[in-house]
C-alpha cells in the first residue's frame, strides 16, 4: 500500500538496500519528526530480503531497534506497535527492475514485473529503461503504461527519461508526459566503474545540472527523480530544482576500518552505529525543502593591506576602502547568519573572510585568467553545494570579473545576480546600498 504521507514537494534521499543487514541498519536510525527518508531496492533480491522489506522496519524479531526491546513483544505485527507505525510513516519506498545489475531483468514482461512490485508494497515502481537510448526507452515506457493503466496497481509508476544530449532528454520527458506519466526519473547520469557491472559515479556534474535546469524550465510542475545520483554534496542541487527524490548506494560504506568478519557481533554493531551516525549527520540533518534565504557578496581582495598585521583573518588583513565599508556596516563575518561574504584573491582563490592569511603582493594578470577560472570553479560549486542562495552581489575589478563570468553562466536562473558597475565611488555606494537592503 502506498504510504499516505508521501510528499513529492520535498526532497527525499533514498538509501539503496538489497540485503537484510542494510535494513537492520536503517531500522535503527532516529528520524526527526519533520524528516523523511526513502528505501530503494530491486526485484532480483533474495526471498528472505523481500519478506523483510515488506514488513520493514520489523526486520529482527530477536532485537527490535525501534522500541529497543528484546525480543519483539508484538511478534512482528507492526499494527500493534505505535513506535513502529510512526517510523514506517517516515519511510517511502521505490523498486526497479535491476536492469543494471549483473542478473538484470530486461524482459519487457510488465505483468510479471508489476506483480513483483505489488508484492513488495512499494510507493514507486520504475519502468525498464535502456541507457542513452531514448527511442527504445519510450517503446518500453509505452508498454509499461498500457499494462499499468489496464490494471489496478497501488504503486505510482515512474517513467524514465534517457538521451544522448540535453535536447534528447527534453524530448523524452515531453513524450513521457504525452503518454501519461506524471512521475519521471532522469536516467543515464552514471558511468560504469572499471572492471565492474555497477554504475556508481555521476558522469558529468555540469551536464546533470544543465539537464535538471532545462527540464525544470520547460516543465515546472513535473515530478522529477534523479536515478542513482544522490550524494550529500548534491542535496542542495536537487532541492533547488525541485527533485523529489534520488537514490544513494554509497551510504552503506560510510564506516571506518575494514568490514567485520561474519560472527563478529561487536564489530558489526560498531559499524552499524557509524553508518547510522553518518546518515543522521550528513543526510537527515539537511533541510528537505528548497528555501533560499541566504545572501552572498563576492568582493575582490585589495592591494592595501593592514600595515601592522603579519598574520590574521582576511577581513582584517585587507584594508582597502571596500573592506572598511564591510567592517563598518557588518557585525559578523562568520558566514553563519544568512549573509555570506567571499573574497576572491589571486593567491588564495575564493576564501571566507575569517580565513587566516598573511600579507602578500600578487596581482591577477589577464594571461593567468584561464588558469584562475579552473582554480575557483570547484571552490564556487562547493559553496553552492552546501547552502542555498537567493541573491548574489559581485563587487570586483575587471580582471576578476572576466574570471567569474564563465562560472556565473552555470548558476540556476532563480538566483538574482547583481554586478557593481561604474567608477570606484559608484561601486562604494552600490556596496553600501546592497548591504542596507539585504542585511
């Protein structure tokens, strides 16, 4: 039965699980009241796993990690367990055909596949897609929705868009919508690991961002799922483009040391707790709604340095007129109050004002702009991975502006960007006014 609490207006990370050990780890996570998490599995799992998946989080009758009782006093009847039902309310589920696993199911027998989905009592069932092949994927999608519409399945059907270019993805989404799909996964974003059948790494970060941006611009109301792409570093990216979910294989490896040997219960429990701590600290701690309230100023370093400081925070070392304005009008430079400042420097790249530096005499030349762009591009994207921004104000010299422009063109369209123009006096006034209006 589909979870009645399913909310596709907020982003939910889905943890890939195909072994009972994975379910035991997840069942012990303390999910905050306003958070949700997803489970993703496939049809080629073991019979015992499928049975455990259907009754999740009741996966261990000998030791329940929800009520922490030993053994379960309700004999795995979750309807008698208020804590178990509350936990289950925060879990969403999805299943695919395992087409990319070693024993992948590629037969277009959708009657059998959907019956397997139905047995697992999932929220979403994924169609069979053919990587990078829009035409064959659409043929599969047509067969899938015909079977789905002819029967009363309880899960929601997730179509998949594939393509070799941004335009092919847009066209594929358009045709899936015409077929009747309202939930669409974006596939083909992963590259196969060397000497493996697994697709685990995102092929191209910029391409992923561009495809999501173009799809969202063309189809603002479609429900998007990013297949196989989740990582905590992309959490904000998916929220920004209103992606309702994405699955993550790497969560299970977030522990220190080698895997414990079978039967080493203390070592296994230690690993379980490390992974649970990782999920809470790096996934569930993040906001699941797109809520851009933060402002950003990018300002270039100044030639004038404080005459008596040998080593100090950058906001104190730089002593040009723009920095005097910042120090006069702002009381915090921690970048933790929703008003962030980043200093662009030929020596240090893009730094926060509290970074400790030493005075130096170095200037960015036109000949070095291309190299400098490569240096700061990664820094800038890392900043955007960690925080949402609604407005960005840029007050830099002409050479630094040449370095920033190529990066600005990759930013989401919903970020308001203002660039200070004019002579030094005009830029000073613009900086003051922007601070007054936004701080």
